[in-house]
C-alpha cells in the first residue's frame, strides 16, 4: 500500500482499545485495563477530573465537555486534565505513525467533535507534544487534522468500501 493511501484514524472509537502507557492499570469500559479510551475519551476525562477535584456539578457525573468548558476561563485543574488526555492520545498516534508511516492523521470522534473548543490550543498543544514524544524524527511533520465528516465518517467509509468491492 502506498504512503498516500494510508492514514491513522484517531479517536477513542477507532483506536481507543490500543495500549497506552498513560492508562496503565486504569480500567476500560471493555473490561480490560490500560487502553487509550481509559484516559482520552470524554467519559474518562470527566472521571479523571472528578477523581482529582470532585464533580463540576454535584447533581450529575462530570463529563469531558464540563472539563473542557472550564478550560475557557483558564481553570488550571481542567487544563491539566485536558493536557494529560491530549498527550496520551498524541503519544499513541506517534507510536502508530512509526508503524504505519501515514501521510496525514485525521482525528474524529465524540470528544473532537463536541465543538470548536476541543480544537483549543490546550488540546492541540498536548496532542502535538504527545505525538512528538513518540514519533520518529522523519514523521514529526505529519499533519494532524480534525475530520470534517464528524459522525457520518464511519458510514461514508463503509459505503465507499462496499462500492470499491463491487
């Protein structure tokens, strides 16, 4: 397969069950532990914040969007949790890039598409730092982009795959 045809599709939904050193010993929704989803999904971001600082809203469990909303006014606790999640995602992307040698990496999924704030400098910087911590030097310039198809991407991809196989 040519380099142009390959990419790393990143988000907890597609790559969430790969091993992440940041998630060592952290239970995953699948019943195992140590998976990226355990530290980089919206649910896990909310859980990490709650474990360290308590609930954002005492009436309900904290979710990633709540933590992200706290980043806007500069809440250092929220920025720390978002940075940790983004770094873990970036490090996993860097490891995968070392194997796959992608031309581009496209991020998609629930956390990324919750709104423009997930494309904040905190998130972008932490993903980039994590990526740089693991990617080999020739891959450091690989673009990491936000997918434009949002929730429709899997269905469109499946349809394209079906059409290509006919």
